[in-house]
C-alpha cells in the first residue's frame, strides 16, 4: 500500500462541488491531448462528456482529488507524451517525458501517485471492436468512481503488441476500480483474447526542491 508523502494534504477537506461554469473551465484546462501529437490515445481525465450523467459522478471525481492532484492535472499532464516509437518494448521510465512533465509542477510541489502499466499481445482472431468497447466502458466506470488521473494507450504494432498505462491518485483507488463490474468484464475478455499479458505497478514520486519524477517498481 502506498503512503502519501505530502503531509500538507493529510487533513485537507473534500473539495466542494463546483458550479457548471467552474466545471466547464476545468474541463477545458485538463482534458487535453498530446501537445506533440505523438501518442495514439493520450487522455487526461476530467469531467468531459458528463452532461447527462448524475451529479454524484462529477462529485466523486472532484472529491477524489487532493490539491496536488489538481496541480498535476492543470499544469503538468497536458504536456505528457511518449518519446519513443518503440514504447511497447521500452521501460516505463524510458517511454515517456517524465522529467519534462515534472518541471511544469515547479520545485515547491511534492506528491506521490500510483502507476499501472498493461503490456499485451493480442490474439490474431481477437474481436478488436468488442475489446475496445469493453475497455471504453471500464475506463468510464473508473473515471466516475474517482482517482483516475491519466489513461494512455497506443495502437497495436505489427506483432499485435500493445502498451496501456494509468496514473492514479493512489493504489487504493486503482484497487477499487478493479472490483467494479465493467472492469471485471473487461478483465475476463483479456484472458480470452490475448496470447499473453502482464501488469506492472510503480510509484510516481515528486519531491519538494526537485524538478524530476522518481519512478519505483512495486
């Protein structure tokens, strides 16, 4: 279980529910694409597309954020992107511009987050449409339950290999998402439609006084 290194946030009260205008401004600020256009699917999570959803969904997302998470969303993650075409085989540390992204937080910022990476090899006869739809529904479910900050994944390469990655507020939110029904359905499909797959887990740490991220395998 990952502990929160940011002692300033331990007693932070829940963030109040925002009005429609505030929510729209946040959406414009944090729902961003790769600035360099180099990733295939690079979504910074936010209350986008929630117009017809329950207000409780938006409240769950907002209340899952610490001040440091909002800083990460607002200032840094819109600049996050892949830096190698061979990201499928590269280590997580070498696949993305972590330190460039960390610089946007400023030296005074400190915090800790949780990363889950999913590397897979899809079967030649897998139903790609079914997989995509199940994944999209599971992602939406995770967003609504709170704690998901970033979802990135690339297209299949010529060997049907793929990399997907999530950045979470902490491990507890990630574990909560794995128990949701749509995630369980997507996981069942994975066992049927992939030749192989593996999960990698990391802590993502930003220390005060530094302009870099520290990534530690768990």
